[in-house]
C-alpha cells in the first residue's frame, strides 16, 4: 500500500514538475544562445524552437492523459 502511494506521488511529480523545469531551462538556454549567435545561427535556433515546442506539447499531452 505504501509503495503504491510513493509511486503515485513520483508519477505526479514527473507529470507536472518536469515540464516546468524543462521550460525554465529552455528559456534560459535560448536567451543565452540567441544573444551570442549570428543571423544563420538565429535561423537554426528558430527551427529548433519550432520542433522543440511541438515535441514538448506532444509529450506534455501524453503525460497528462496517460
């Protein structure tokens, strides 16, 4: 019984805290690299952001409804 409660708390933590932490780290990293990159680098960052946002939304929806 106690193991089930601990497992449930762990899953809740992963589902809600992990996306928030990933978002904060991503914003910090993007702002750092954006200020230190050229025009070509900014285009690559923008493409990476689009792909990352799509993957992040998909992963968040999967984790919330799984």
